[in-house]
C-alpha cells in the first residue's frame, strides 16, 4: 500500500481567522515573579473573538503553509504594542512579544519593525521555537538589532524539541522560557536532559528561567525547584484584554 503525504488538515475556523486578520485582538497573560508574586510583565497573545472555536496555533500553522507567517507575525506584534500603549500597560510592566524566526527575511523591514516596537516600558522579544533550524545568521542579526534598542531576549518553549536546546548557544537569551511539558513531567529522562542543558547555560550566562504552564500551587513549587524565578499560567490568570489587565493590576 502506498501512503501519500497530504497537506495538514486545517480547521475552517483557522481559515476564517486568517481571512479575518483585522479582527485579531491582542490579549495579555501575566508574567509573575515567583519570589514576590508581583506581576512583572505581560505576554501578548493573538485572539480572534469574532471567530468561534479558533486555535491561534492553527492560524499560524496555516499562515506558514501559505507563506504569509511573517506578515501575520509582524501585524500581531504591532497591534500588541498599540493596544498595550492605549491601555497604559507599557509603563511598569515588561511587554513580551512573540517573534517567529522563520519570518525573518527582509533585513530593512525587520529594522523598521523593531523601531516600531520601541515603547516606554521594557520589551522582551520571545523567539519562538518554530523555524529555529533555519537561517541562524538572520536570527542572530535580529537578536543583535533588538539588543541595540535595549530589548531583552527570551527563548520560547525550551525543551519542546532539540532545536530549542541548540538555540541557547546562538540566541543567548536573557530569559529561558521552560516548556510546560518539563513542568508536567519534571522527573522524566527527557526533562532531566533538558534541565541539564538549561542549567549549564544559566550558570554560564546569568540568564533566568521562566516556567510556563503553572496551573496549581504544586506546579509553582515544582517550578521553583527547577530554578525558575518567573512564571506564567492559569494559576496567575489567563490572557485577557488590555482593559481587563489594566483593571486587575492597577
Ligand atoms: Ca510565547
């Protein structure tokens, strides 16, 4: 029997969301200091409230297939900065913005885009794990440009695949965002291998660990045992609109 590879099936909702890109609403999830419990930052996440049942990850997967991921990625960050500013969130909270490396192609466009992301508060660019095995020079060049503007660099979902561990050495992040799967199974062989690489990197760089997916007090205790000083997850609140975040944390 011959098995034919077909394109991934994408839901109607993802297709609708991609068409309705202008209906994208940036939401913000708190980043918390595990020592003080204080909210120290917010991660911007794209949401489509007008499209029922849409999974943002699927929208990005579809954008990748259609070759428009960098357009979507750039638009999401620009909208997030605009919304964070208008809701008065950039003053005092670090703004975490996801950045997909496979979208880094046009250097002049990237420079202009980074200029547009500068705002009153601290900006953290989260280099997402997708596309890290691509053009390392372009990623490195973008990271250097971002640092020149005073932005911090995070590496997202570290431990989700081997590429994220390899990327520690060329991205040199200030913040290592530990994938939620490590927190779920901290004693597995895979988690031990990930933590060994992460600890080696932390010891040589002075970077900090942010644990993703903290849903309970048990998760929080685990995250602290793994060496995390920052955390994110349902325990501290889901993503909500800029206005909601302002109300909750003012
Ligand atoms: Ca992220």
